[in-house]
């Protein structure tokens, strides 16, 4: 389950969208993990370099200091409130199969780049989420559609290198030129 930016706006002029992204006004995106099946509601012991932590993937709780420090800062189901122990336990069980494609993509990327911020906007009637971190790679999440005629599929991650001005594996989303413009002006 995701919570889009408050009142996402649709733009005819890319400059207006880019201005809002650059200013981070009303476009910051916070993703909530959907409720998991009841069978997940049990405590697990997780050993991390000799330290034992108690985690519950149903309640999305952990006894590690990282999780404790984030408690109260975010919605309890916000991916930013999770620690690596919860993520690794989810990834090692069949829990990920219960999550939607966007939740899986954002959760994995956030765990590997916890400084990543997400921004959402509508571009040509399509929801586009941009993930910005302290690297030259910018992640773009949108429904799989490479041309105007394609049928939309699941959310897919695309990566664009702002220094090399290229898409990872030469695979780009539709409409790539407008998204590249948005990326370049949003830095």
C-alpha cells in the first residue's frame, strides 16, 4: 500500500513540475508497507555480528538501536522507519511475495541507500517516482511502458547516470526525454 504525495498535481509544462521537484514542495513521496499476513506475527531472533535482536515482521518492529532511533519519526509502516534486520528477515522468507512490486523495489533500494529521498509527480498521465541519493545514479520508478503504445505493466525500476548521461543497460522508461529533463533540473 502506498501513500502518494498529498494531492499530486498533473502538469502540462514540465518546467512547473521540475520547479516543484527542485523545491521539494508537495512532491516528497512516503511509501507505506502494506499489512502482512497474520502468520508473520511472531518474534524472530536475528543475530548480527554477535548481537541478537528480536524482530517482528508483521508489526515491523526490531530491538536494534537503528530502529529505536527512528521510532516516532515516521509512520510505523513507512519504509524509512525500518532497519536492515527487518528487511533481511523479510527478504529471506516468503513475505516479499505478499508485497506489491513498488513496495519491493523501494524497500530494497532504500535499504541499500538509506539517504535516498523519493519524489512523486504525474508526467503525461503517468505516476513517476524519482529516488535521489548521494550517487550519480538516479532511480526512476514507473509502470513498465517503453513507448506510448505499450500497455502499462508492473512498476519497474530504471536507473539513469547523471554524469555519463545514460540509462543503465540502455533500458529507459517512457517518456525518457521528459524524465531526463526532470532528473537534470531536479538535482
